C-alpha cells in the first residue's frame, strides 16, 4: 500500500471571454499526481454554469470533443480527486455545483474536514438533503446557508470558515467572482499567479501555474481569503494569525511535484535535504544509490551527494501507469506494481544497493520492489526512507485511517527489514523533519500523534455511506 493523496484544485478568471476550459484542462493535467479517481471542470459563461465531471484521468475525461463542448467564458474551476471522505463514484466528482436563491456557485476542495460528521448531522437536522458523501458538499451547504444573510459571497465564506475545522484549500466560483481560501492551519498548499493577458489562476501547486504560462505571485497565507474579479484582487485576513501554521510536512516528502515551490520552499530541495540527512544518520557501505520513482529520486540524489556513493538509475517507471494507491484492493495494487516498475539489471547486478523511498505503509509495495531488485541480481539492499515511520492516522487529507494497517505500529525496524527482505533499514528521524523546510511549524501528526485540531470519533472513509445503510 502506498500513501493516498487527496485532491488538486484549480481556478481561472480572465478579463475577457476566452477558452478558460482549456486553461483549466492544462492546469489539471499538471495536478494529476494529486488525484486520479475523477476530475471535473465548471465553466462560467456569463453567469451560466456548464460542467463536465466523471471518473478517470484528466486526459480520459476531457477528450478533444469533450473540451470543445464546453463554452468559452470568463471563469472556470477545476478539480482532480482522490477521495478521503466518500466513495469513488460519479456523484462525488467535483467541483460541486449549487443553485440557490442568491445565484450559482461551484466549489472545489482539497483537504479533509475533521468535524465533517458533526456539521453534516447538524445540517440534516435542519432539513438539508445531501446528494453526495463528500465533505465538500458540507462546505457548500454551510457557505450557501451563510450567503442567504451575508451581504457578499466573501462574507459568507468568511462566516463559514468559523465553523470549519481541519484541512481545506478551496476555490469557489460565483457568477461574478472567483474566491480562494486556505484554512488557518495552512495544512494544504494554495497559490496564485497571473498570465501575460491579465488572467489570474489559482492552483494547489505552483507547477500548475507554470503549465499554463502564469507567473507565480505568491502562496495564500493560512486563513486568507482571496477575491479575484475583473476589477482586481483583494485579500481578507480576518482568519490569519489566529494560530501557528501547521502545513503538512508530507507535501514536501511525497505529495507535491518536485518542480513546485510551497510556502517559499522548493520541494526538490527539501527532498534532497532529506536524502542528505539519511546518509548521515544511516550510512551504508554500498556501490550505488538508487531511488524509487518518482518522489524517492530527489532524496536518493541527496543521499548520494552526502555519502559519496555513486547515484544510479536502478528502477524504471512505466509512465502510463498511475500511482499504485489509486487501485482499490490489495491484489489490484500488486498487479499495478508489477506493471509500474522494472529493475535495470546493469545498474544493480552484483552490487550493494542503497534504495531510497519516500515511505513504508503496509510494506507490501516495498517488499515487491525489493523482490524486483533481488531478481535483477542485487547482492545487498539497504533501504532508506525519507520519512519517519507512520504510527497514526491522518485526519487532514491523507488517506491513512487506521493504525491496524500501519506496519510500524506492530513491528520493530529490524522486523520490518526482515519482512520486506532488506539487509538494513533506516528512517528519517522525526526530530529532523523541520530541517527539510527550515521551519519549526508543520504538521507531523501521522508520525507523532500531535494533532493540531480535535480528532473525529469516526474516521472511516465510507462513514457517510455506512450511515445511509444503517438508517
């Protein structure tokens, strides 16, 4: 099992009517690594919302014909999904659209509310009827409810943020405005930039800005609301500074693309630093250092530089196979590992290998990769992991919902090494995580159990589906 990502969000607002759907399409393509279950785009054509959403990758859902069917407009919102609340089905595809008394709204969400169950229950008791099992619909309901009495959509969003707990980076489109907001903890990234013609774009990662030719302006501050419209950009910071920011450290270790910059820190540089730390903390006598594609490659480079052991290409990734966590069910995951990676015999045969990966969850995927290298003739394999051991579930957008499946909760380091078939195993020390981003402020709850918010009583991904079946 590999780590499950949450989602990617994208928004665009242009000063003139143009092909905003195409801009969103390219932005979502750049964010495909953040979610491969489903995707969607909603276009604002002079106040009329037109959408396409479906299960599948961006390139599959948005064929040339599908894109051509979307109208030109001045705004669009896009989303790629891996669900951490709610099943993988078409009704949970985003962006979510709402038609209400004050107009239309489309919302895309990256993250996970830790108080989603309580909020949803309270809404249902007032007569709310939910059509999805995603916590994003809960956010949409609360914003809509506040909008009935608020003087503006940004006031409604600000009021809604008083009730939301947990992780949320949002892009929200009304008939006249494009809004984006980041939760006060700053768990998930969100940034914006501008194209040469004055078009503004908002995205989960800066790599998506680059993909559409937009110049990066800045990251949103934790708690900030940004309002983009034809007259310009305004910022609201009433939710900023209420608490110390705790951005997810695993964004830099695994989730984000290496060419992204998050909160001023290069993802590539953070991973290289992780490898350098591993080389000093867990040295090994070896002939070659190799990384597990993709997020292990940068850390492997750092290990090589710090240790002096040559860097090599020992594993080749089939670029047409998605991340292994996308496939539901263990057998399907294993089948995808076989298709996804192959060993380069010339790089590892007869050699002592340092293998660098980003994480170990259950250990099944790691064991399969080690098997590939053994079959290719590796004489020794020393596994180095650029994250500490996972010991706790995450409630903020990473799909780790139980300690039952975390191998580090039930076995020692030596036991894990034996189970996955390596000669030695070393993890990144948890106390050195801050060195990756040169900051003491980050969320490491999945490693330490120190949660920045109250934790939910029910952490099942399918808890709302279960609720329906129990009634």
